[in-house]
């Protein structure tokens, strides 16, 4: 009887262990959720796997420079190459507590996705893409909660073609007052989803 109970207990441990591993594999790679929210993104072109990443800073504030350092460190942590003159260039726009990451104007000039690389018309595909992502914003922000939330928009550009290849927006409610922890977490969310197209994916 005792041997039978031991066998059942051992089997239960194995089943639980296997289930835990399967669940763990489905979870995001970040291990501390510093912000409760969602990411929406759209893939607009091919992202060369061998190219290095860089981060453009148009308004070198203390906040923007700190975010750039944290973001580049997280890229390296996820085995992605980085370089000051990397071909895959990230630009960021932020509101709320992340204000100051980029310039007060547009993230980057918008270009047509054609061979000439000419400037886009006022209603370009990229403009419509940005509007689509922004339309996913939660209604709760309309009730005066925006200042308490993190909102960061990312644009990834192929510097050789001047084409935007990926757009994403992270919106979340902070679960910590540590801005460095928030920046690290937001960086991880962006990096985990590079190249993907998702709509209001929760984290």
C-alpha cells in the first residue's frame, strides 16, 4: 500500500513538473511584471536578422539617454547585436511619466515604401498604421488616468532603405515607482515582440 502511494505521489510530481515547464515556456521572458497593460504592433517590412540595432535620440534629456542605455542593454541581453551606426534604428515617442524620451515632434519623417524613398503624401500607409495602433488605446485614459500611465510608441526603421519595418505601442499602468525598473520592463516587452503583429496583447 505504501509503495503504491509513493508511486502515485511520484507520478503527480512528474505531471506537475511537466505542466509547470509548459506554462513557463508560454510566459514572456521577463520575470517581473512592473507594469500591467498591453502592446499593439504591426509588421511593415522584413527585419534582417544579422543587422545590428541602434537607438536614435532627438532630444537628449536625462530620461531619454537613460532609456536608450537600458534598451540597448536589454537588446544585448536578448542576444541582439547593437552598434552606434546599426542599420536597424529604433525611435521612441512617449507621454506621461516617460515624457522626454524623444523630440516633441514626429518620431521620424514618414516615407513611401517604394524604391525612390521619396517623402510620403499626407495620408501614407505609415500614418494610417500609427492611427490604427493608437485607436487601440484603452478608454480608461479618457477619464483622466493618462498621467498615471506609461505610454511608449516605438518605430523601427531600416536605415538603408529608410523604410519603417515595425511599429508598436506599449500602454500600461505602473506597478512600481522605480522608473529604471519600468524602463527595463517596457524595453523587454518591445524586444520580445520585435517583428510581430499583435493587437492589444496583454502582459
